[in-house]
C-alpha cells in the first residue's frame, strides 16, 4: 500500500485572487502529516486541488506517478485518495450501513445489469459486500447502530462514520478536513487515538487540516504551514512551533518571540 | 427469499395475461379505468426514479411520453401492415408488431432523454425543472407545427391507430417498470442514486460517478415514459400534441409527490388514487382541479413526506432483519 503524493509548484488563481501559490510538498507512504494555517490560508483549497474539485492554474500534482489534474473527483477516489469534509457530509436519508455501503459501489465488479438480473452471483456479491461493511463498522464500534439513520448519531459518531465511509473506498491516502471541529476535549482525545489506530491498522498515509493545535502537535509526524496560500514552514511539530514566521502568522509580526510556543 | 423479485415479476406477468384473456367479462368502463391506472402507474414509477430516487426535478415527463407515443404510432401506422405480413398474421404477429412499436417508441424517448439529459443534468433543482419543462413544450410545439399530411399529423395529431393495447400489455409494462426500478434501487449499485440525491459532492468523493447515475436515471425514466406513451396511443387510437402538454407532466409529478418521493409503493398508490379520483370527479369537471389542489395543500401541511414515504419501508426492513 505504498503511494506517494507530490505537489510541485501548485498555484490556483480565482480571478485576481491567488488562493494557493507555488506550493510544493510531498506526502510519503504511511506518513501522518498536518496542514495548518490561519483562517483563509488555503488549506481546504489544497484538499480540493488534490481531490479534483479544482484544477490548478499551474504546477503539478501527482500520486504514485499519476498526474491528478484533469481527473474527476470520483476518478481520484478510485486512484486511492479519499477525504472527509469540514462540515459533515453524510447521506442524511440513508442508514449508517448504507452510508458505508455506498462507498463500496466503486469496488463492485459488476454494474447495473447484474442488479437487474439478480442471479446467484449478484446475491453472493451482495452478501460478501455486506460482511465487508459490517466488519468495517465493527472495527469502529458502529455495528450496533447499523440500521439507525445517520442523523440520529451523536456529533462525534457522525464524524467517525464519515471517516469509516472514507476508509471504505480503501484509500492509500486519507485526507481529513478539520476532524476535531466542534468536538469536546474527551472526543478530541478519542479522535487522536482513532487516527493513530487507523494509520496502524490500515497502513495508509493521512493528511489532516486542523485548527486544534493540541491534536495537530500530538499526532502529526510532520507539519506544513500555510499563510495566504503560500508555504511558510515545514517540519516536525517542534521545529514548526519555534519557527518565527509561523509565530508571526498566528500572533502577528510585532509579537516578541517568547519561548517559541505558538500553540 | 432469494428470488423474490423474479417471482414477483413472473406472477405479475402471468396474472396480467390471465386477466387479459378473460377481459371480455370486465365492464368496458371499468376496464378503461383499469388501463388508465396501469399507464399512470408506469409513468409515476418511472418519474419517481428521476425525481424521487435520484433527486433531479424533471417536469418534462409528458414530453418523453409524447416521443414514445408518436414513435410507436408511426411504426404501427406506417410499417404495421408490413410487419404483420412478415410475422405471418395471427395474434402472435400482432403481439410482435406491437412489441416492436413499443420498443421503438421507448427507444426514441430514451434517446431524447439522453440528448436532453447530457447537457442539462449539470443544472440543479429549479434550473433543471425549467429545462425539462422547456423540452416538454418544444416537443409539443414542434409536433403541432408539423405538416398535417406528414407522418406526424400536425396539430390534429394521429388517428386510426390500431387498438393493440390490452390489459396484458399495460400491466405487463407496469410490472416490468416496477421490477426494474425497485431491483435497481435496492442493490448496492442502486445506493448510488440515493447518494446522488442526498449529497452530490460527497457521492463524488466516495467514488460515485454522479453524472453517469443521473444520465442512467434520466434515460431509463424516459424509456418507460415512452413505453407508457406507446400504450396510451394504442389504447386511445388517437393522439394529439395537446394531450402531452405541461399539465400532463404536472399530473405525474403530483402522483410522485403525493405518494412520497423515492417510495415505489407510495407512488403506485398515489397513481391509482388520483386516476380513480379523476374518474370519480368527472361529473364535476370544472371543480376537479380545485379538489386536486386542495388535496395537495392539505397533504403538504398534514403529511409532507407523502402517503407512504420511503422511510416507512426502511423501518420495516429493520424490524424483519
């Protein structure tokens, strides 16, 4: 499950506004990397560039040697990059089970004709798929809730379900957009455990956008800092915390650098 | 049960054939209503695939019905005799000729559905509704303005279409429509339609090809509307462009909304109810629309999710599981 994402001088311009400029970084296989920056720094735009929602004005994005720009979002998911959203985007009218099942559609070996004929192969396939979905729900403690409408879940469970659904696409790289947003301290602790667990269990690379510094500093191996769409720092949590540019971006340039804690 | 769906289809087809064979004993007026019910069920269930399951608001179902009606009628009017000769006469030849006519009508409708759908499914909500409404009007106006001596018959439409439609055809097509829509939706593949309806961006991010799903729903919906149109033409033996106006599309949309968006049983119930009500209120012709409007308003206040909403059946499934 090795796959390397490379961004090379990526720029995107919306009219006169340069949302992301000359951004380069690499995500290595199995790495847990954080993307931080003040509000409006372009973090979600970077996610949207990687997942094909936006096409970069200039620069290259490649995953495992495949150039991503020009691919549609659903094709990029098939290539092996899955994501969650800043504001939860589950399928509200579907049950917990069906939310995860819908992410398995891309793994179906057969299409519409199979569903219409309903032969033995169809039933075998559906049964196999059902057990795959249940296994996944079981790992994340959502099996008992499989028939509930996803709206009935607590906020933390909804976030978890969104991550499970993203994992159901069997990604090599998982992008988490503010997974801790709106969570209380206990839920954040659980989330950090969960992310570490996913990384170990599924052996995938994870990139997360997050404002909560405790979460980011606590789990990320490497951090990329954006400000006004440009990379101002990159390094381990300790390095980034001491970087004067980062402190300036978060606290303002006039601040004295005291102790190097920008959290 | 594993082959529940196939068994349902088989029983429904056999039952329609059985009833059809003794249809002579059924009162003509009653049979007339029954056939209307069957055609409306086909229309409503097929539109429900587009509006209900896939969440794309189409207001042009009568347009596809018109394409199907004209396509099938032209086949039987222009080529009917040839085809009957080729198949050697008799009831089987009639059935084959009618089947070909219906499929040509459905195919034309599906093709027009694809042509309208490809560019316009990029639009959402109200915009798509307006484009499909526009398509409906274009079909009607174009047909009205064709030459009266030509194959399309102009404003007066076509008459003298052979009355091939009987109980078997109407309810056979309705059963096939119900089978196709419900088996397709009730599969992992079919969850894609619901995912597209619920959240297109999330569906796309989960690897669902949203454009393909929307086009499939649109084309299949149009195909079955075309079949319903062909049945209608060979039932009334006369069709005119005015019969496929905007109000006809609205009738079908009302059935879908009243029954419950995305609920096949609900939509079937609503199609039966509204067709029967329509007949029942025939003596109060001028007040009929008022009654319909009142029913809709009351429904929207009291039960906005429809008569038999889809969630009702999900809950049942959970209990039996």
